[in-house]
């Protein structure tokens, strides 16, 4: 007799956990909405978090910035970043200007701690590299010079 009571009791406990209604289908994105979101993510890569909202890139690239960017790279970045796609401490820089928005790159350079704390893309890198990029105390103008140097490294003329 006791066993039967326990049996019914447990059924009622389990069914209490089950959702009483099926979830409303409208809460999920339709395949069409998913496609649009994906297209936006590709054509409009995230700008990241920080003071840099809009960067204008010039063609041809600005040679004086490239020269300054190279000097900064050698002094402050080359210990952890190669110019190929090889990862040492941080990811290699080859191709970085093709896969990231210029604003994202500059925010990563000038607002590193917040980016690592809150930006999903930066967090993915952190998971991969297992080491936090230190705050390099970079001025926005310096970051812009490094960005130009990265464009040059990616074959931009
Ligand atoms: C002590 C090592 C170290 C130094 C020095 C360093 N970084 Fe990093 N950097 C990293 C790591 C590690 C990551 C990946 C994110 C993480 O794990 O924090 C990274 C990520 C980046 C990224 C994103 C790369 C990508 O593929 O999207 C950029 C851009 C970057 N660093 C720029 C710089 C610049 C510019 C300097 C020099 C001013 C610099 N870093 C100096 C370690 C370093």
C-alpha cells in the first residue's frame, strides 16, 4: 500500500516540473529571421565596446601612420603577436583587419579590460589563449596608427 502511495506521489511531483503549456512558437526566431541576423553579423561586424565609434579608412593607406604603427608594434606588441597567422601568446595579426571591424580592433587596443570582461568576441579569444592581454595604456591615436600598420600587413595598398 505504501509503495503505491509513493508511486502516485512521485508522479505528481514529476508532472509539476513539466511545463503546463508548450512554449509559444513566436518566441523562437524563424529561419528567415535567423538568416537576416546572420547576414547582418557578416556585413556589419561588431564594433566592440569603448570610445571608438566610427573609423574612416583611407585609400591608399597612410604611410606615416604605418611607420609609427610599426614602431609601436615592435616596442609594445611583438612579444605576444606575430605578423603571420601563428598564435604565440596572442593571436597572429595576419587577416585581423579582414575579420574584425576597425572600431572593434581599436576598442580592443584602448579598452582591453572592458572588452575582455564584456565583449563576446574578445571572450572567445580569451578562452582560446588562456591569458589576458594586458592593458597597454594606448592612446586612441596610437591605436589608429597600429590599425594602419595592420592594414598594411594584410596587403592593403
Ligand atoms: C602579454 C601579451 C600581449 C601583449 C604585449 C599584447 N597583446 Fe594583444 N592579445 C594578447 C592576447 C592573449 C590576446 C587574446 C585575448 C586574450 O586572451 O586576452 C590578444 C588579442 C589582441 C587583439 C585581437 C586579435 C584578434 O585576432 O582579434 C588585438 C587587435 C590585439 N591583441 C592588439 C594588441 C596590440 C596593438 C598590442 C600592443 C600595443 C598588444 N595587443 C599587446 C596578448 C598580448
